C-alpha cells in the first residue's frame, strides 16, 4: 500500500552470488571485487582504472588525498549537494568554497566557480545533480585556465553521458560513483573510483587499505606464503568486501535495463504532469543520457499549496517523497564555519524551498506511479 520514495531491485542472481561468496570462505576483498572492478572498467571504457571502495564518500576522500589536497588549500563545489561532497575536503584540513547553481539544470554554475577562485584554489568538484551532467566543457576550460584539478562526484550519474561520452570517461582527474542503497545500482554500501591516471590509481590503491604498498588483495591468489608487506603511509580502511561486490557484478549487468525503466517512468511523469503548476526537471541535451536517479519537482508560485503541505498531502496518501537537498549553506556546520547566508546562494535557496523528489525507481510498478500522478493532480489542479 505504501509507496516508498526509493527501493533497490535485487534479484536471484545477486542472492546466489552473495551466497557463493559466503560459501567460498572469502568474504572480504578478493576475486569478486577484482571481477567487479574489471567489469566496471569495461563498462566505462577507454581503459580506465577502477578501484572499488566501501562508499563514494571514501572514494572522494581518496581522490582528494591523491591529487594532493591539504591544509591551506581550497576546493570549490556546489551548495546544492549532499554533505559528503564537501566533508571530505575538511577531512584533509582544506577549506570548501560553496557556490550557487544554474536555476535550469540545478548543477553548479560555472560562472560562479570563476568568481571564487583564489591562489589557494586547487580543485573543483562538480556534482551531476539528479543524473544530469554538469556543463563539463566550461568547467574544463576554467580548470585549464587556472591549473585546477577536477574530481567528479558522480554519485547520481550512472549511467550519464556528456556529449555522448559516459561520465567516468571524460578528462577529469578522478570520478567517483556511489552504490548506496537508493542509487541507480547498489551494493548496499559501496562506491567505485575511476581514473585514467596510473599515478593517482596507484596512490588510491595504497591508501584504500592502510597504506600498504603492494596489492594485499592479491593474497587470495597466492599459493606461496605472502606474509610480508610494507606500510608507506597512514592509509585508510576503505576496501569493498566480496559480499558487496557479488551484488555489484549483477547490478552492473542489469544497468541497461534499469536505465530503460527509469527513462520510461520519467517520460510518464513528464507526460502526466505538464499541465500542473510545476517546474519539471531539465532534460539531457539531444543524444545524451540522463540517469534519472532523481525526479525533482519545483512548485510554481501560483501552486495551490506549498512544498511542505504537498509533502504532507502525499504522505497522507501513503506516498514517500524526499528533498534533495537541504543545501549545505543551511546546515549549522557549513553555515557557521563559513558565515553563509541564503542570500549568497539565491538560486539554490529558491529551488530548495520549492522542491520535492517523487518516487522513481525500477521496482516501481506503472500502477504505483499512476497513484503518485493522481495524488499530484488532485493536490495541484
Ligand atoms: C549518495 C551521495 C554521496 C555519498 O555516497 P555514499 O556511497 O553513501 O558515500 C555523495 N554525493 C552525492 C551527491 C550523493 O548523492
């Protein structure tokens, strides 16, 4: 009866592969993780390096560490994101420069990036909001002009394309995907780091597991005693288990089907909601892929009820919703650390006050979606 906001779709193949991992006795990082990394690299193409981690947050942390972010540095990202994007900058003692969004795409506004660059700026972290690619050419131009690194937060962007190339295969330094439970594919918790740089990949592999200087994961292959290792840095504990990778192997195979289903549901929402007092989400340019991780509505000023009231109206009809996001400038930690006010981010703040995300996931039936549509029409017509 209740339509949740999001739900993963895990099948018998995942269950069987997880059971096999359990039966095999190798439950931590091992052969299934290697297989998952290889499949993911083949999926993205261009011979990219892949490093499986236990969350996208871990991946973003490793990426910033590898490109050399540290105390005294500044990293630019959008205020309209999940706190994970920004918190990893603080892990390394560097500072975050938050900027406003483009009101149409809700992605980071490249012109706003330009305005906050200082001699301390080292990197830009674009977030492909809801699954729509950022304006990457403009961001690459800015990065080239000022000698900045780029780490893409692609937590929403699997699969998303920019100018017909998959996110993950562009010329950024590092791209990080998330396999959290509500993302477009899941391993329960997990993430994948993608890079074309051998140097960065080597550093991130070492730092993923305690700063150990050889691939300790290969122990599962070793017939001979393989007890000797050296610690070369105070690394982290960010490796992905084979139990999680077992899910990932099959989720990745399902991804084309998942995308088709999400595209189908998104189209149904567009068709059914156009005449309501709503700003519907921006679509990808012709020829490009929007992953449709999120379907975000914004109420127009002439709507008969406000956002909070609409969320309650839907909740009363047993329909789950969410808000992506309470922008970072509104959270006490970020607000107080950087003396941020809503006036500094007019587009993000205005969008936040009018927005809600409605259910869109592969396991959702047409009938369930019809219920969401009917409720919205009842509320807003
Ligand atoms: C989900 C998410 C993350 C964090 O992913 P985890 O795998 O949960 O660490 C980071 N950034 C954005 C934009 C996200 O939506």
